[in-house]
């Protein structure tokens, strides 16, 4: 095959994969999930139960789900297992969400699996219509498609990140041998409940009978809910700070050196190429989860597995540098808890005097809480809006931010490329200034695409 033929073939496959995404986008979006499991159960039943083709590690929480999922997957792969990973949302292309053995699923595989899955999706839609119920949503279909892809690969283990909540999230048709909880805080209150207790109760629904539960440190009320759920399901329960912990975290070039007390042993001086104490804590949860999956929490992982698994872990869009001179970082903090972790990490790991936040949020987010968490960091806000029909308009958000931090600290631009140029210009005017894009995962993805297109990250 000539180079031109190869390029044409690759283009056709990419177009086919993009067409799958466009088809999914025609459905009800992720911001409006249906609190139900039966339609997803029906779809996987018709497909021959692909969700049972491999054991599952199931992850929920408010912040850190994707980072922790990716670390778990990396540790499993370093252990010699072939992995499937489902995360959400994506930053640039939706094939990022379904990963096989560490790589985004190929365009060919996603298109082929969709072709085989689509008739069964249509059957379930028809049954729902006959029952006067809403058709399968974007995320319900994506979940079914992911299970089909994992069974087709095939994989040895699936790392499954919840889309929203837990109990009625479509991923919960799977029975996770290990249920993992990252920190639980307020987010998606309109869907999950107005208190941490209510949110924790919804999330605790991923704990299945006789499972093993691994949890990050939690507010007392969330800990109590998880303990109750574990008792009712006769599941084991291990909390960070008790059964396992971060022993040490020190700043290092490109990230940090961490030492972790796992469930079955200690792992010292491990390179973690991610910034922030919260990432060290995510790493401890990941280690405990993999110890639990592989050896029931009683068998120590090999040092080379932990060093390779954490040392090669990545979490795009999480305090990631996308440009230098001036420095531009992106962070997917989209709630107050995440914004507070961002501010702490900026203080501990970077030497900036002032920061310009390129800031945009979706309408259902706690904009006040996020702004208040960021406001203590000296600098300005360049307010914009992600390309989403759920986004707060830039001018409206700018007026809101000005009311909380002062008009003199706020600019706005309708387009993110203009906002980035304004912020970079401000940062270039003085030494030790930086730009941080945050507030929305969609906004972060757009910034990363612009930086790649313009070659900002190249030497």
C-alpha cells in the first residue's frame, strides 16, 4: 500500500469513527442522565453480556476519578494484564474514553463494534418507545459500546469509571470485584442530592455483595455511609489513613517522589509524574485497589510494578503544562473541591508570583464556590465560555466573577483563543507570571487542542 493509500485509508477510518460520535451526540447528553439501569441491562443482555467478559474494578467519587482510574490501569498493565479502561468525559476525541492496553481504541475497532452493536441499541430503543419511555441516552449507549469493545479486544480486566453518581449510573450493570471511592464532595447536586450524605449514598450503590471496597479519605458523614453499605453487602472496607496511606510526598522535577504504605507493604521513593498532594493520595488509592484486585490485599506488589505503573502514569488535563514562555497550564477543576486542590498544588509545586485564570464553567456548576477557591491566588480572571450548550455565557459569567473579586481583576473574551492570547499577553508583561485554564473539562480540552495546533509545546 502506498503512502497516499495508507493516508486515505486512515482518513476513512477516522471519518467512520467520527460518524459514530455524531450518532451518539444525537441522543440526550451526559448532563441529563436517566436514573435507571434496566435499559442498559437489556442492551448488554441482547449482546450476550459483554459486561461479564472480564473482571471489573469500578471507580466513583467527586474528584480524582479519572486520574485514579488511569493509575490503576497503568499498575495493572505493569503487572502483565491486558486492560480495558472507560473514562469520561474526553478532552479532544471521544475515542480517548475507551482504551485498550493503555491506548485509545482504534478508529477501525470503534466503527466495527458500533456496526455490530447498533442493531441491538435500535431494538432497545424500540422497546422503550413502546413503553412510552425515553430512548437510550448518550452515556448509556457509550457504556454498552465500551463493554462490547472490551469483550472484542479481549481484555483481562476492565477499569470502569462511573459517569455520574453510582447507583443508577449505566456502568453499574457491571459487578465490580473492587469498588473504589475517590474523595466525595458536593457536585451535581440537582442530580445526586444536596448534601454529602445523599451524594455518598448514591455513589455507594456500586458496592456489590461480597466486594472489596477501597476508599480515599472522606468527610465523616461519607465514611459512615460507605461503612454502612459495606456492612450490608458483607464487603471488606479499607480507608486511606487507616489501612493504607501516603507516607511522604516531595517535589521533584516533572512531578513528585512519593512513598506509600499499601495494604500489603511499603513502596518508597516512587516517581509520580503528576503535580499535587492530591495526586499522591490518588496514587495510594490506586496501589491499594490493585493490591486488593491481584492478591486480596494480602500480597505485596513487586517494586518494579509500582515504579513502572506510577512512573508511566499520565492524567491529561490535570495540572498539565501545554506551553512555556509564558507558562500555560490546564487543570480540569470544575467544582470547589477541585479548585482548592489546584490552588494548593500551584503554591506547593510552582514558583509563580501571579496567575491569570482563563475561566469558563457550565451552568450547572457551583461557579461561586470555584471562584472563591481561586480568588486568593494573585492575578486576574480572563473569562470565556467552552463550546457547550450548557456553558454560562462569557459576559454573564464575567459580571458574576467581577462581583466576587472586583471588576479590576476581570476581563472577558467570547472565544477561548482570544482569551488565551489576552492571558498570555498579560503573563508576558512581567516575570514569574503564568496562565492556568480551568473551570471546565471542555474548556481544558479546547485549550489543549489550540496549543497543539499552534505548536506552543514544541521547543
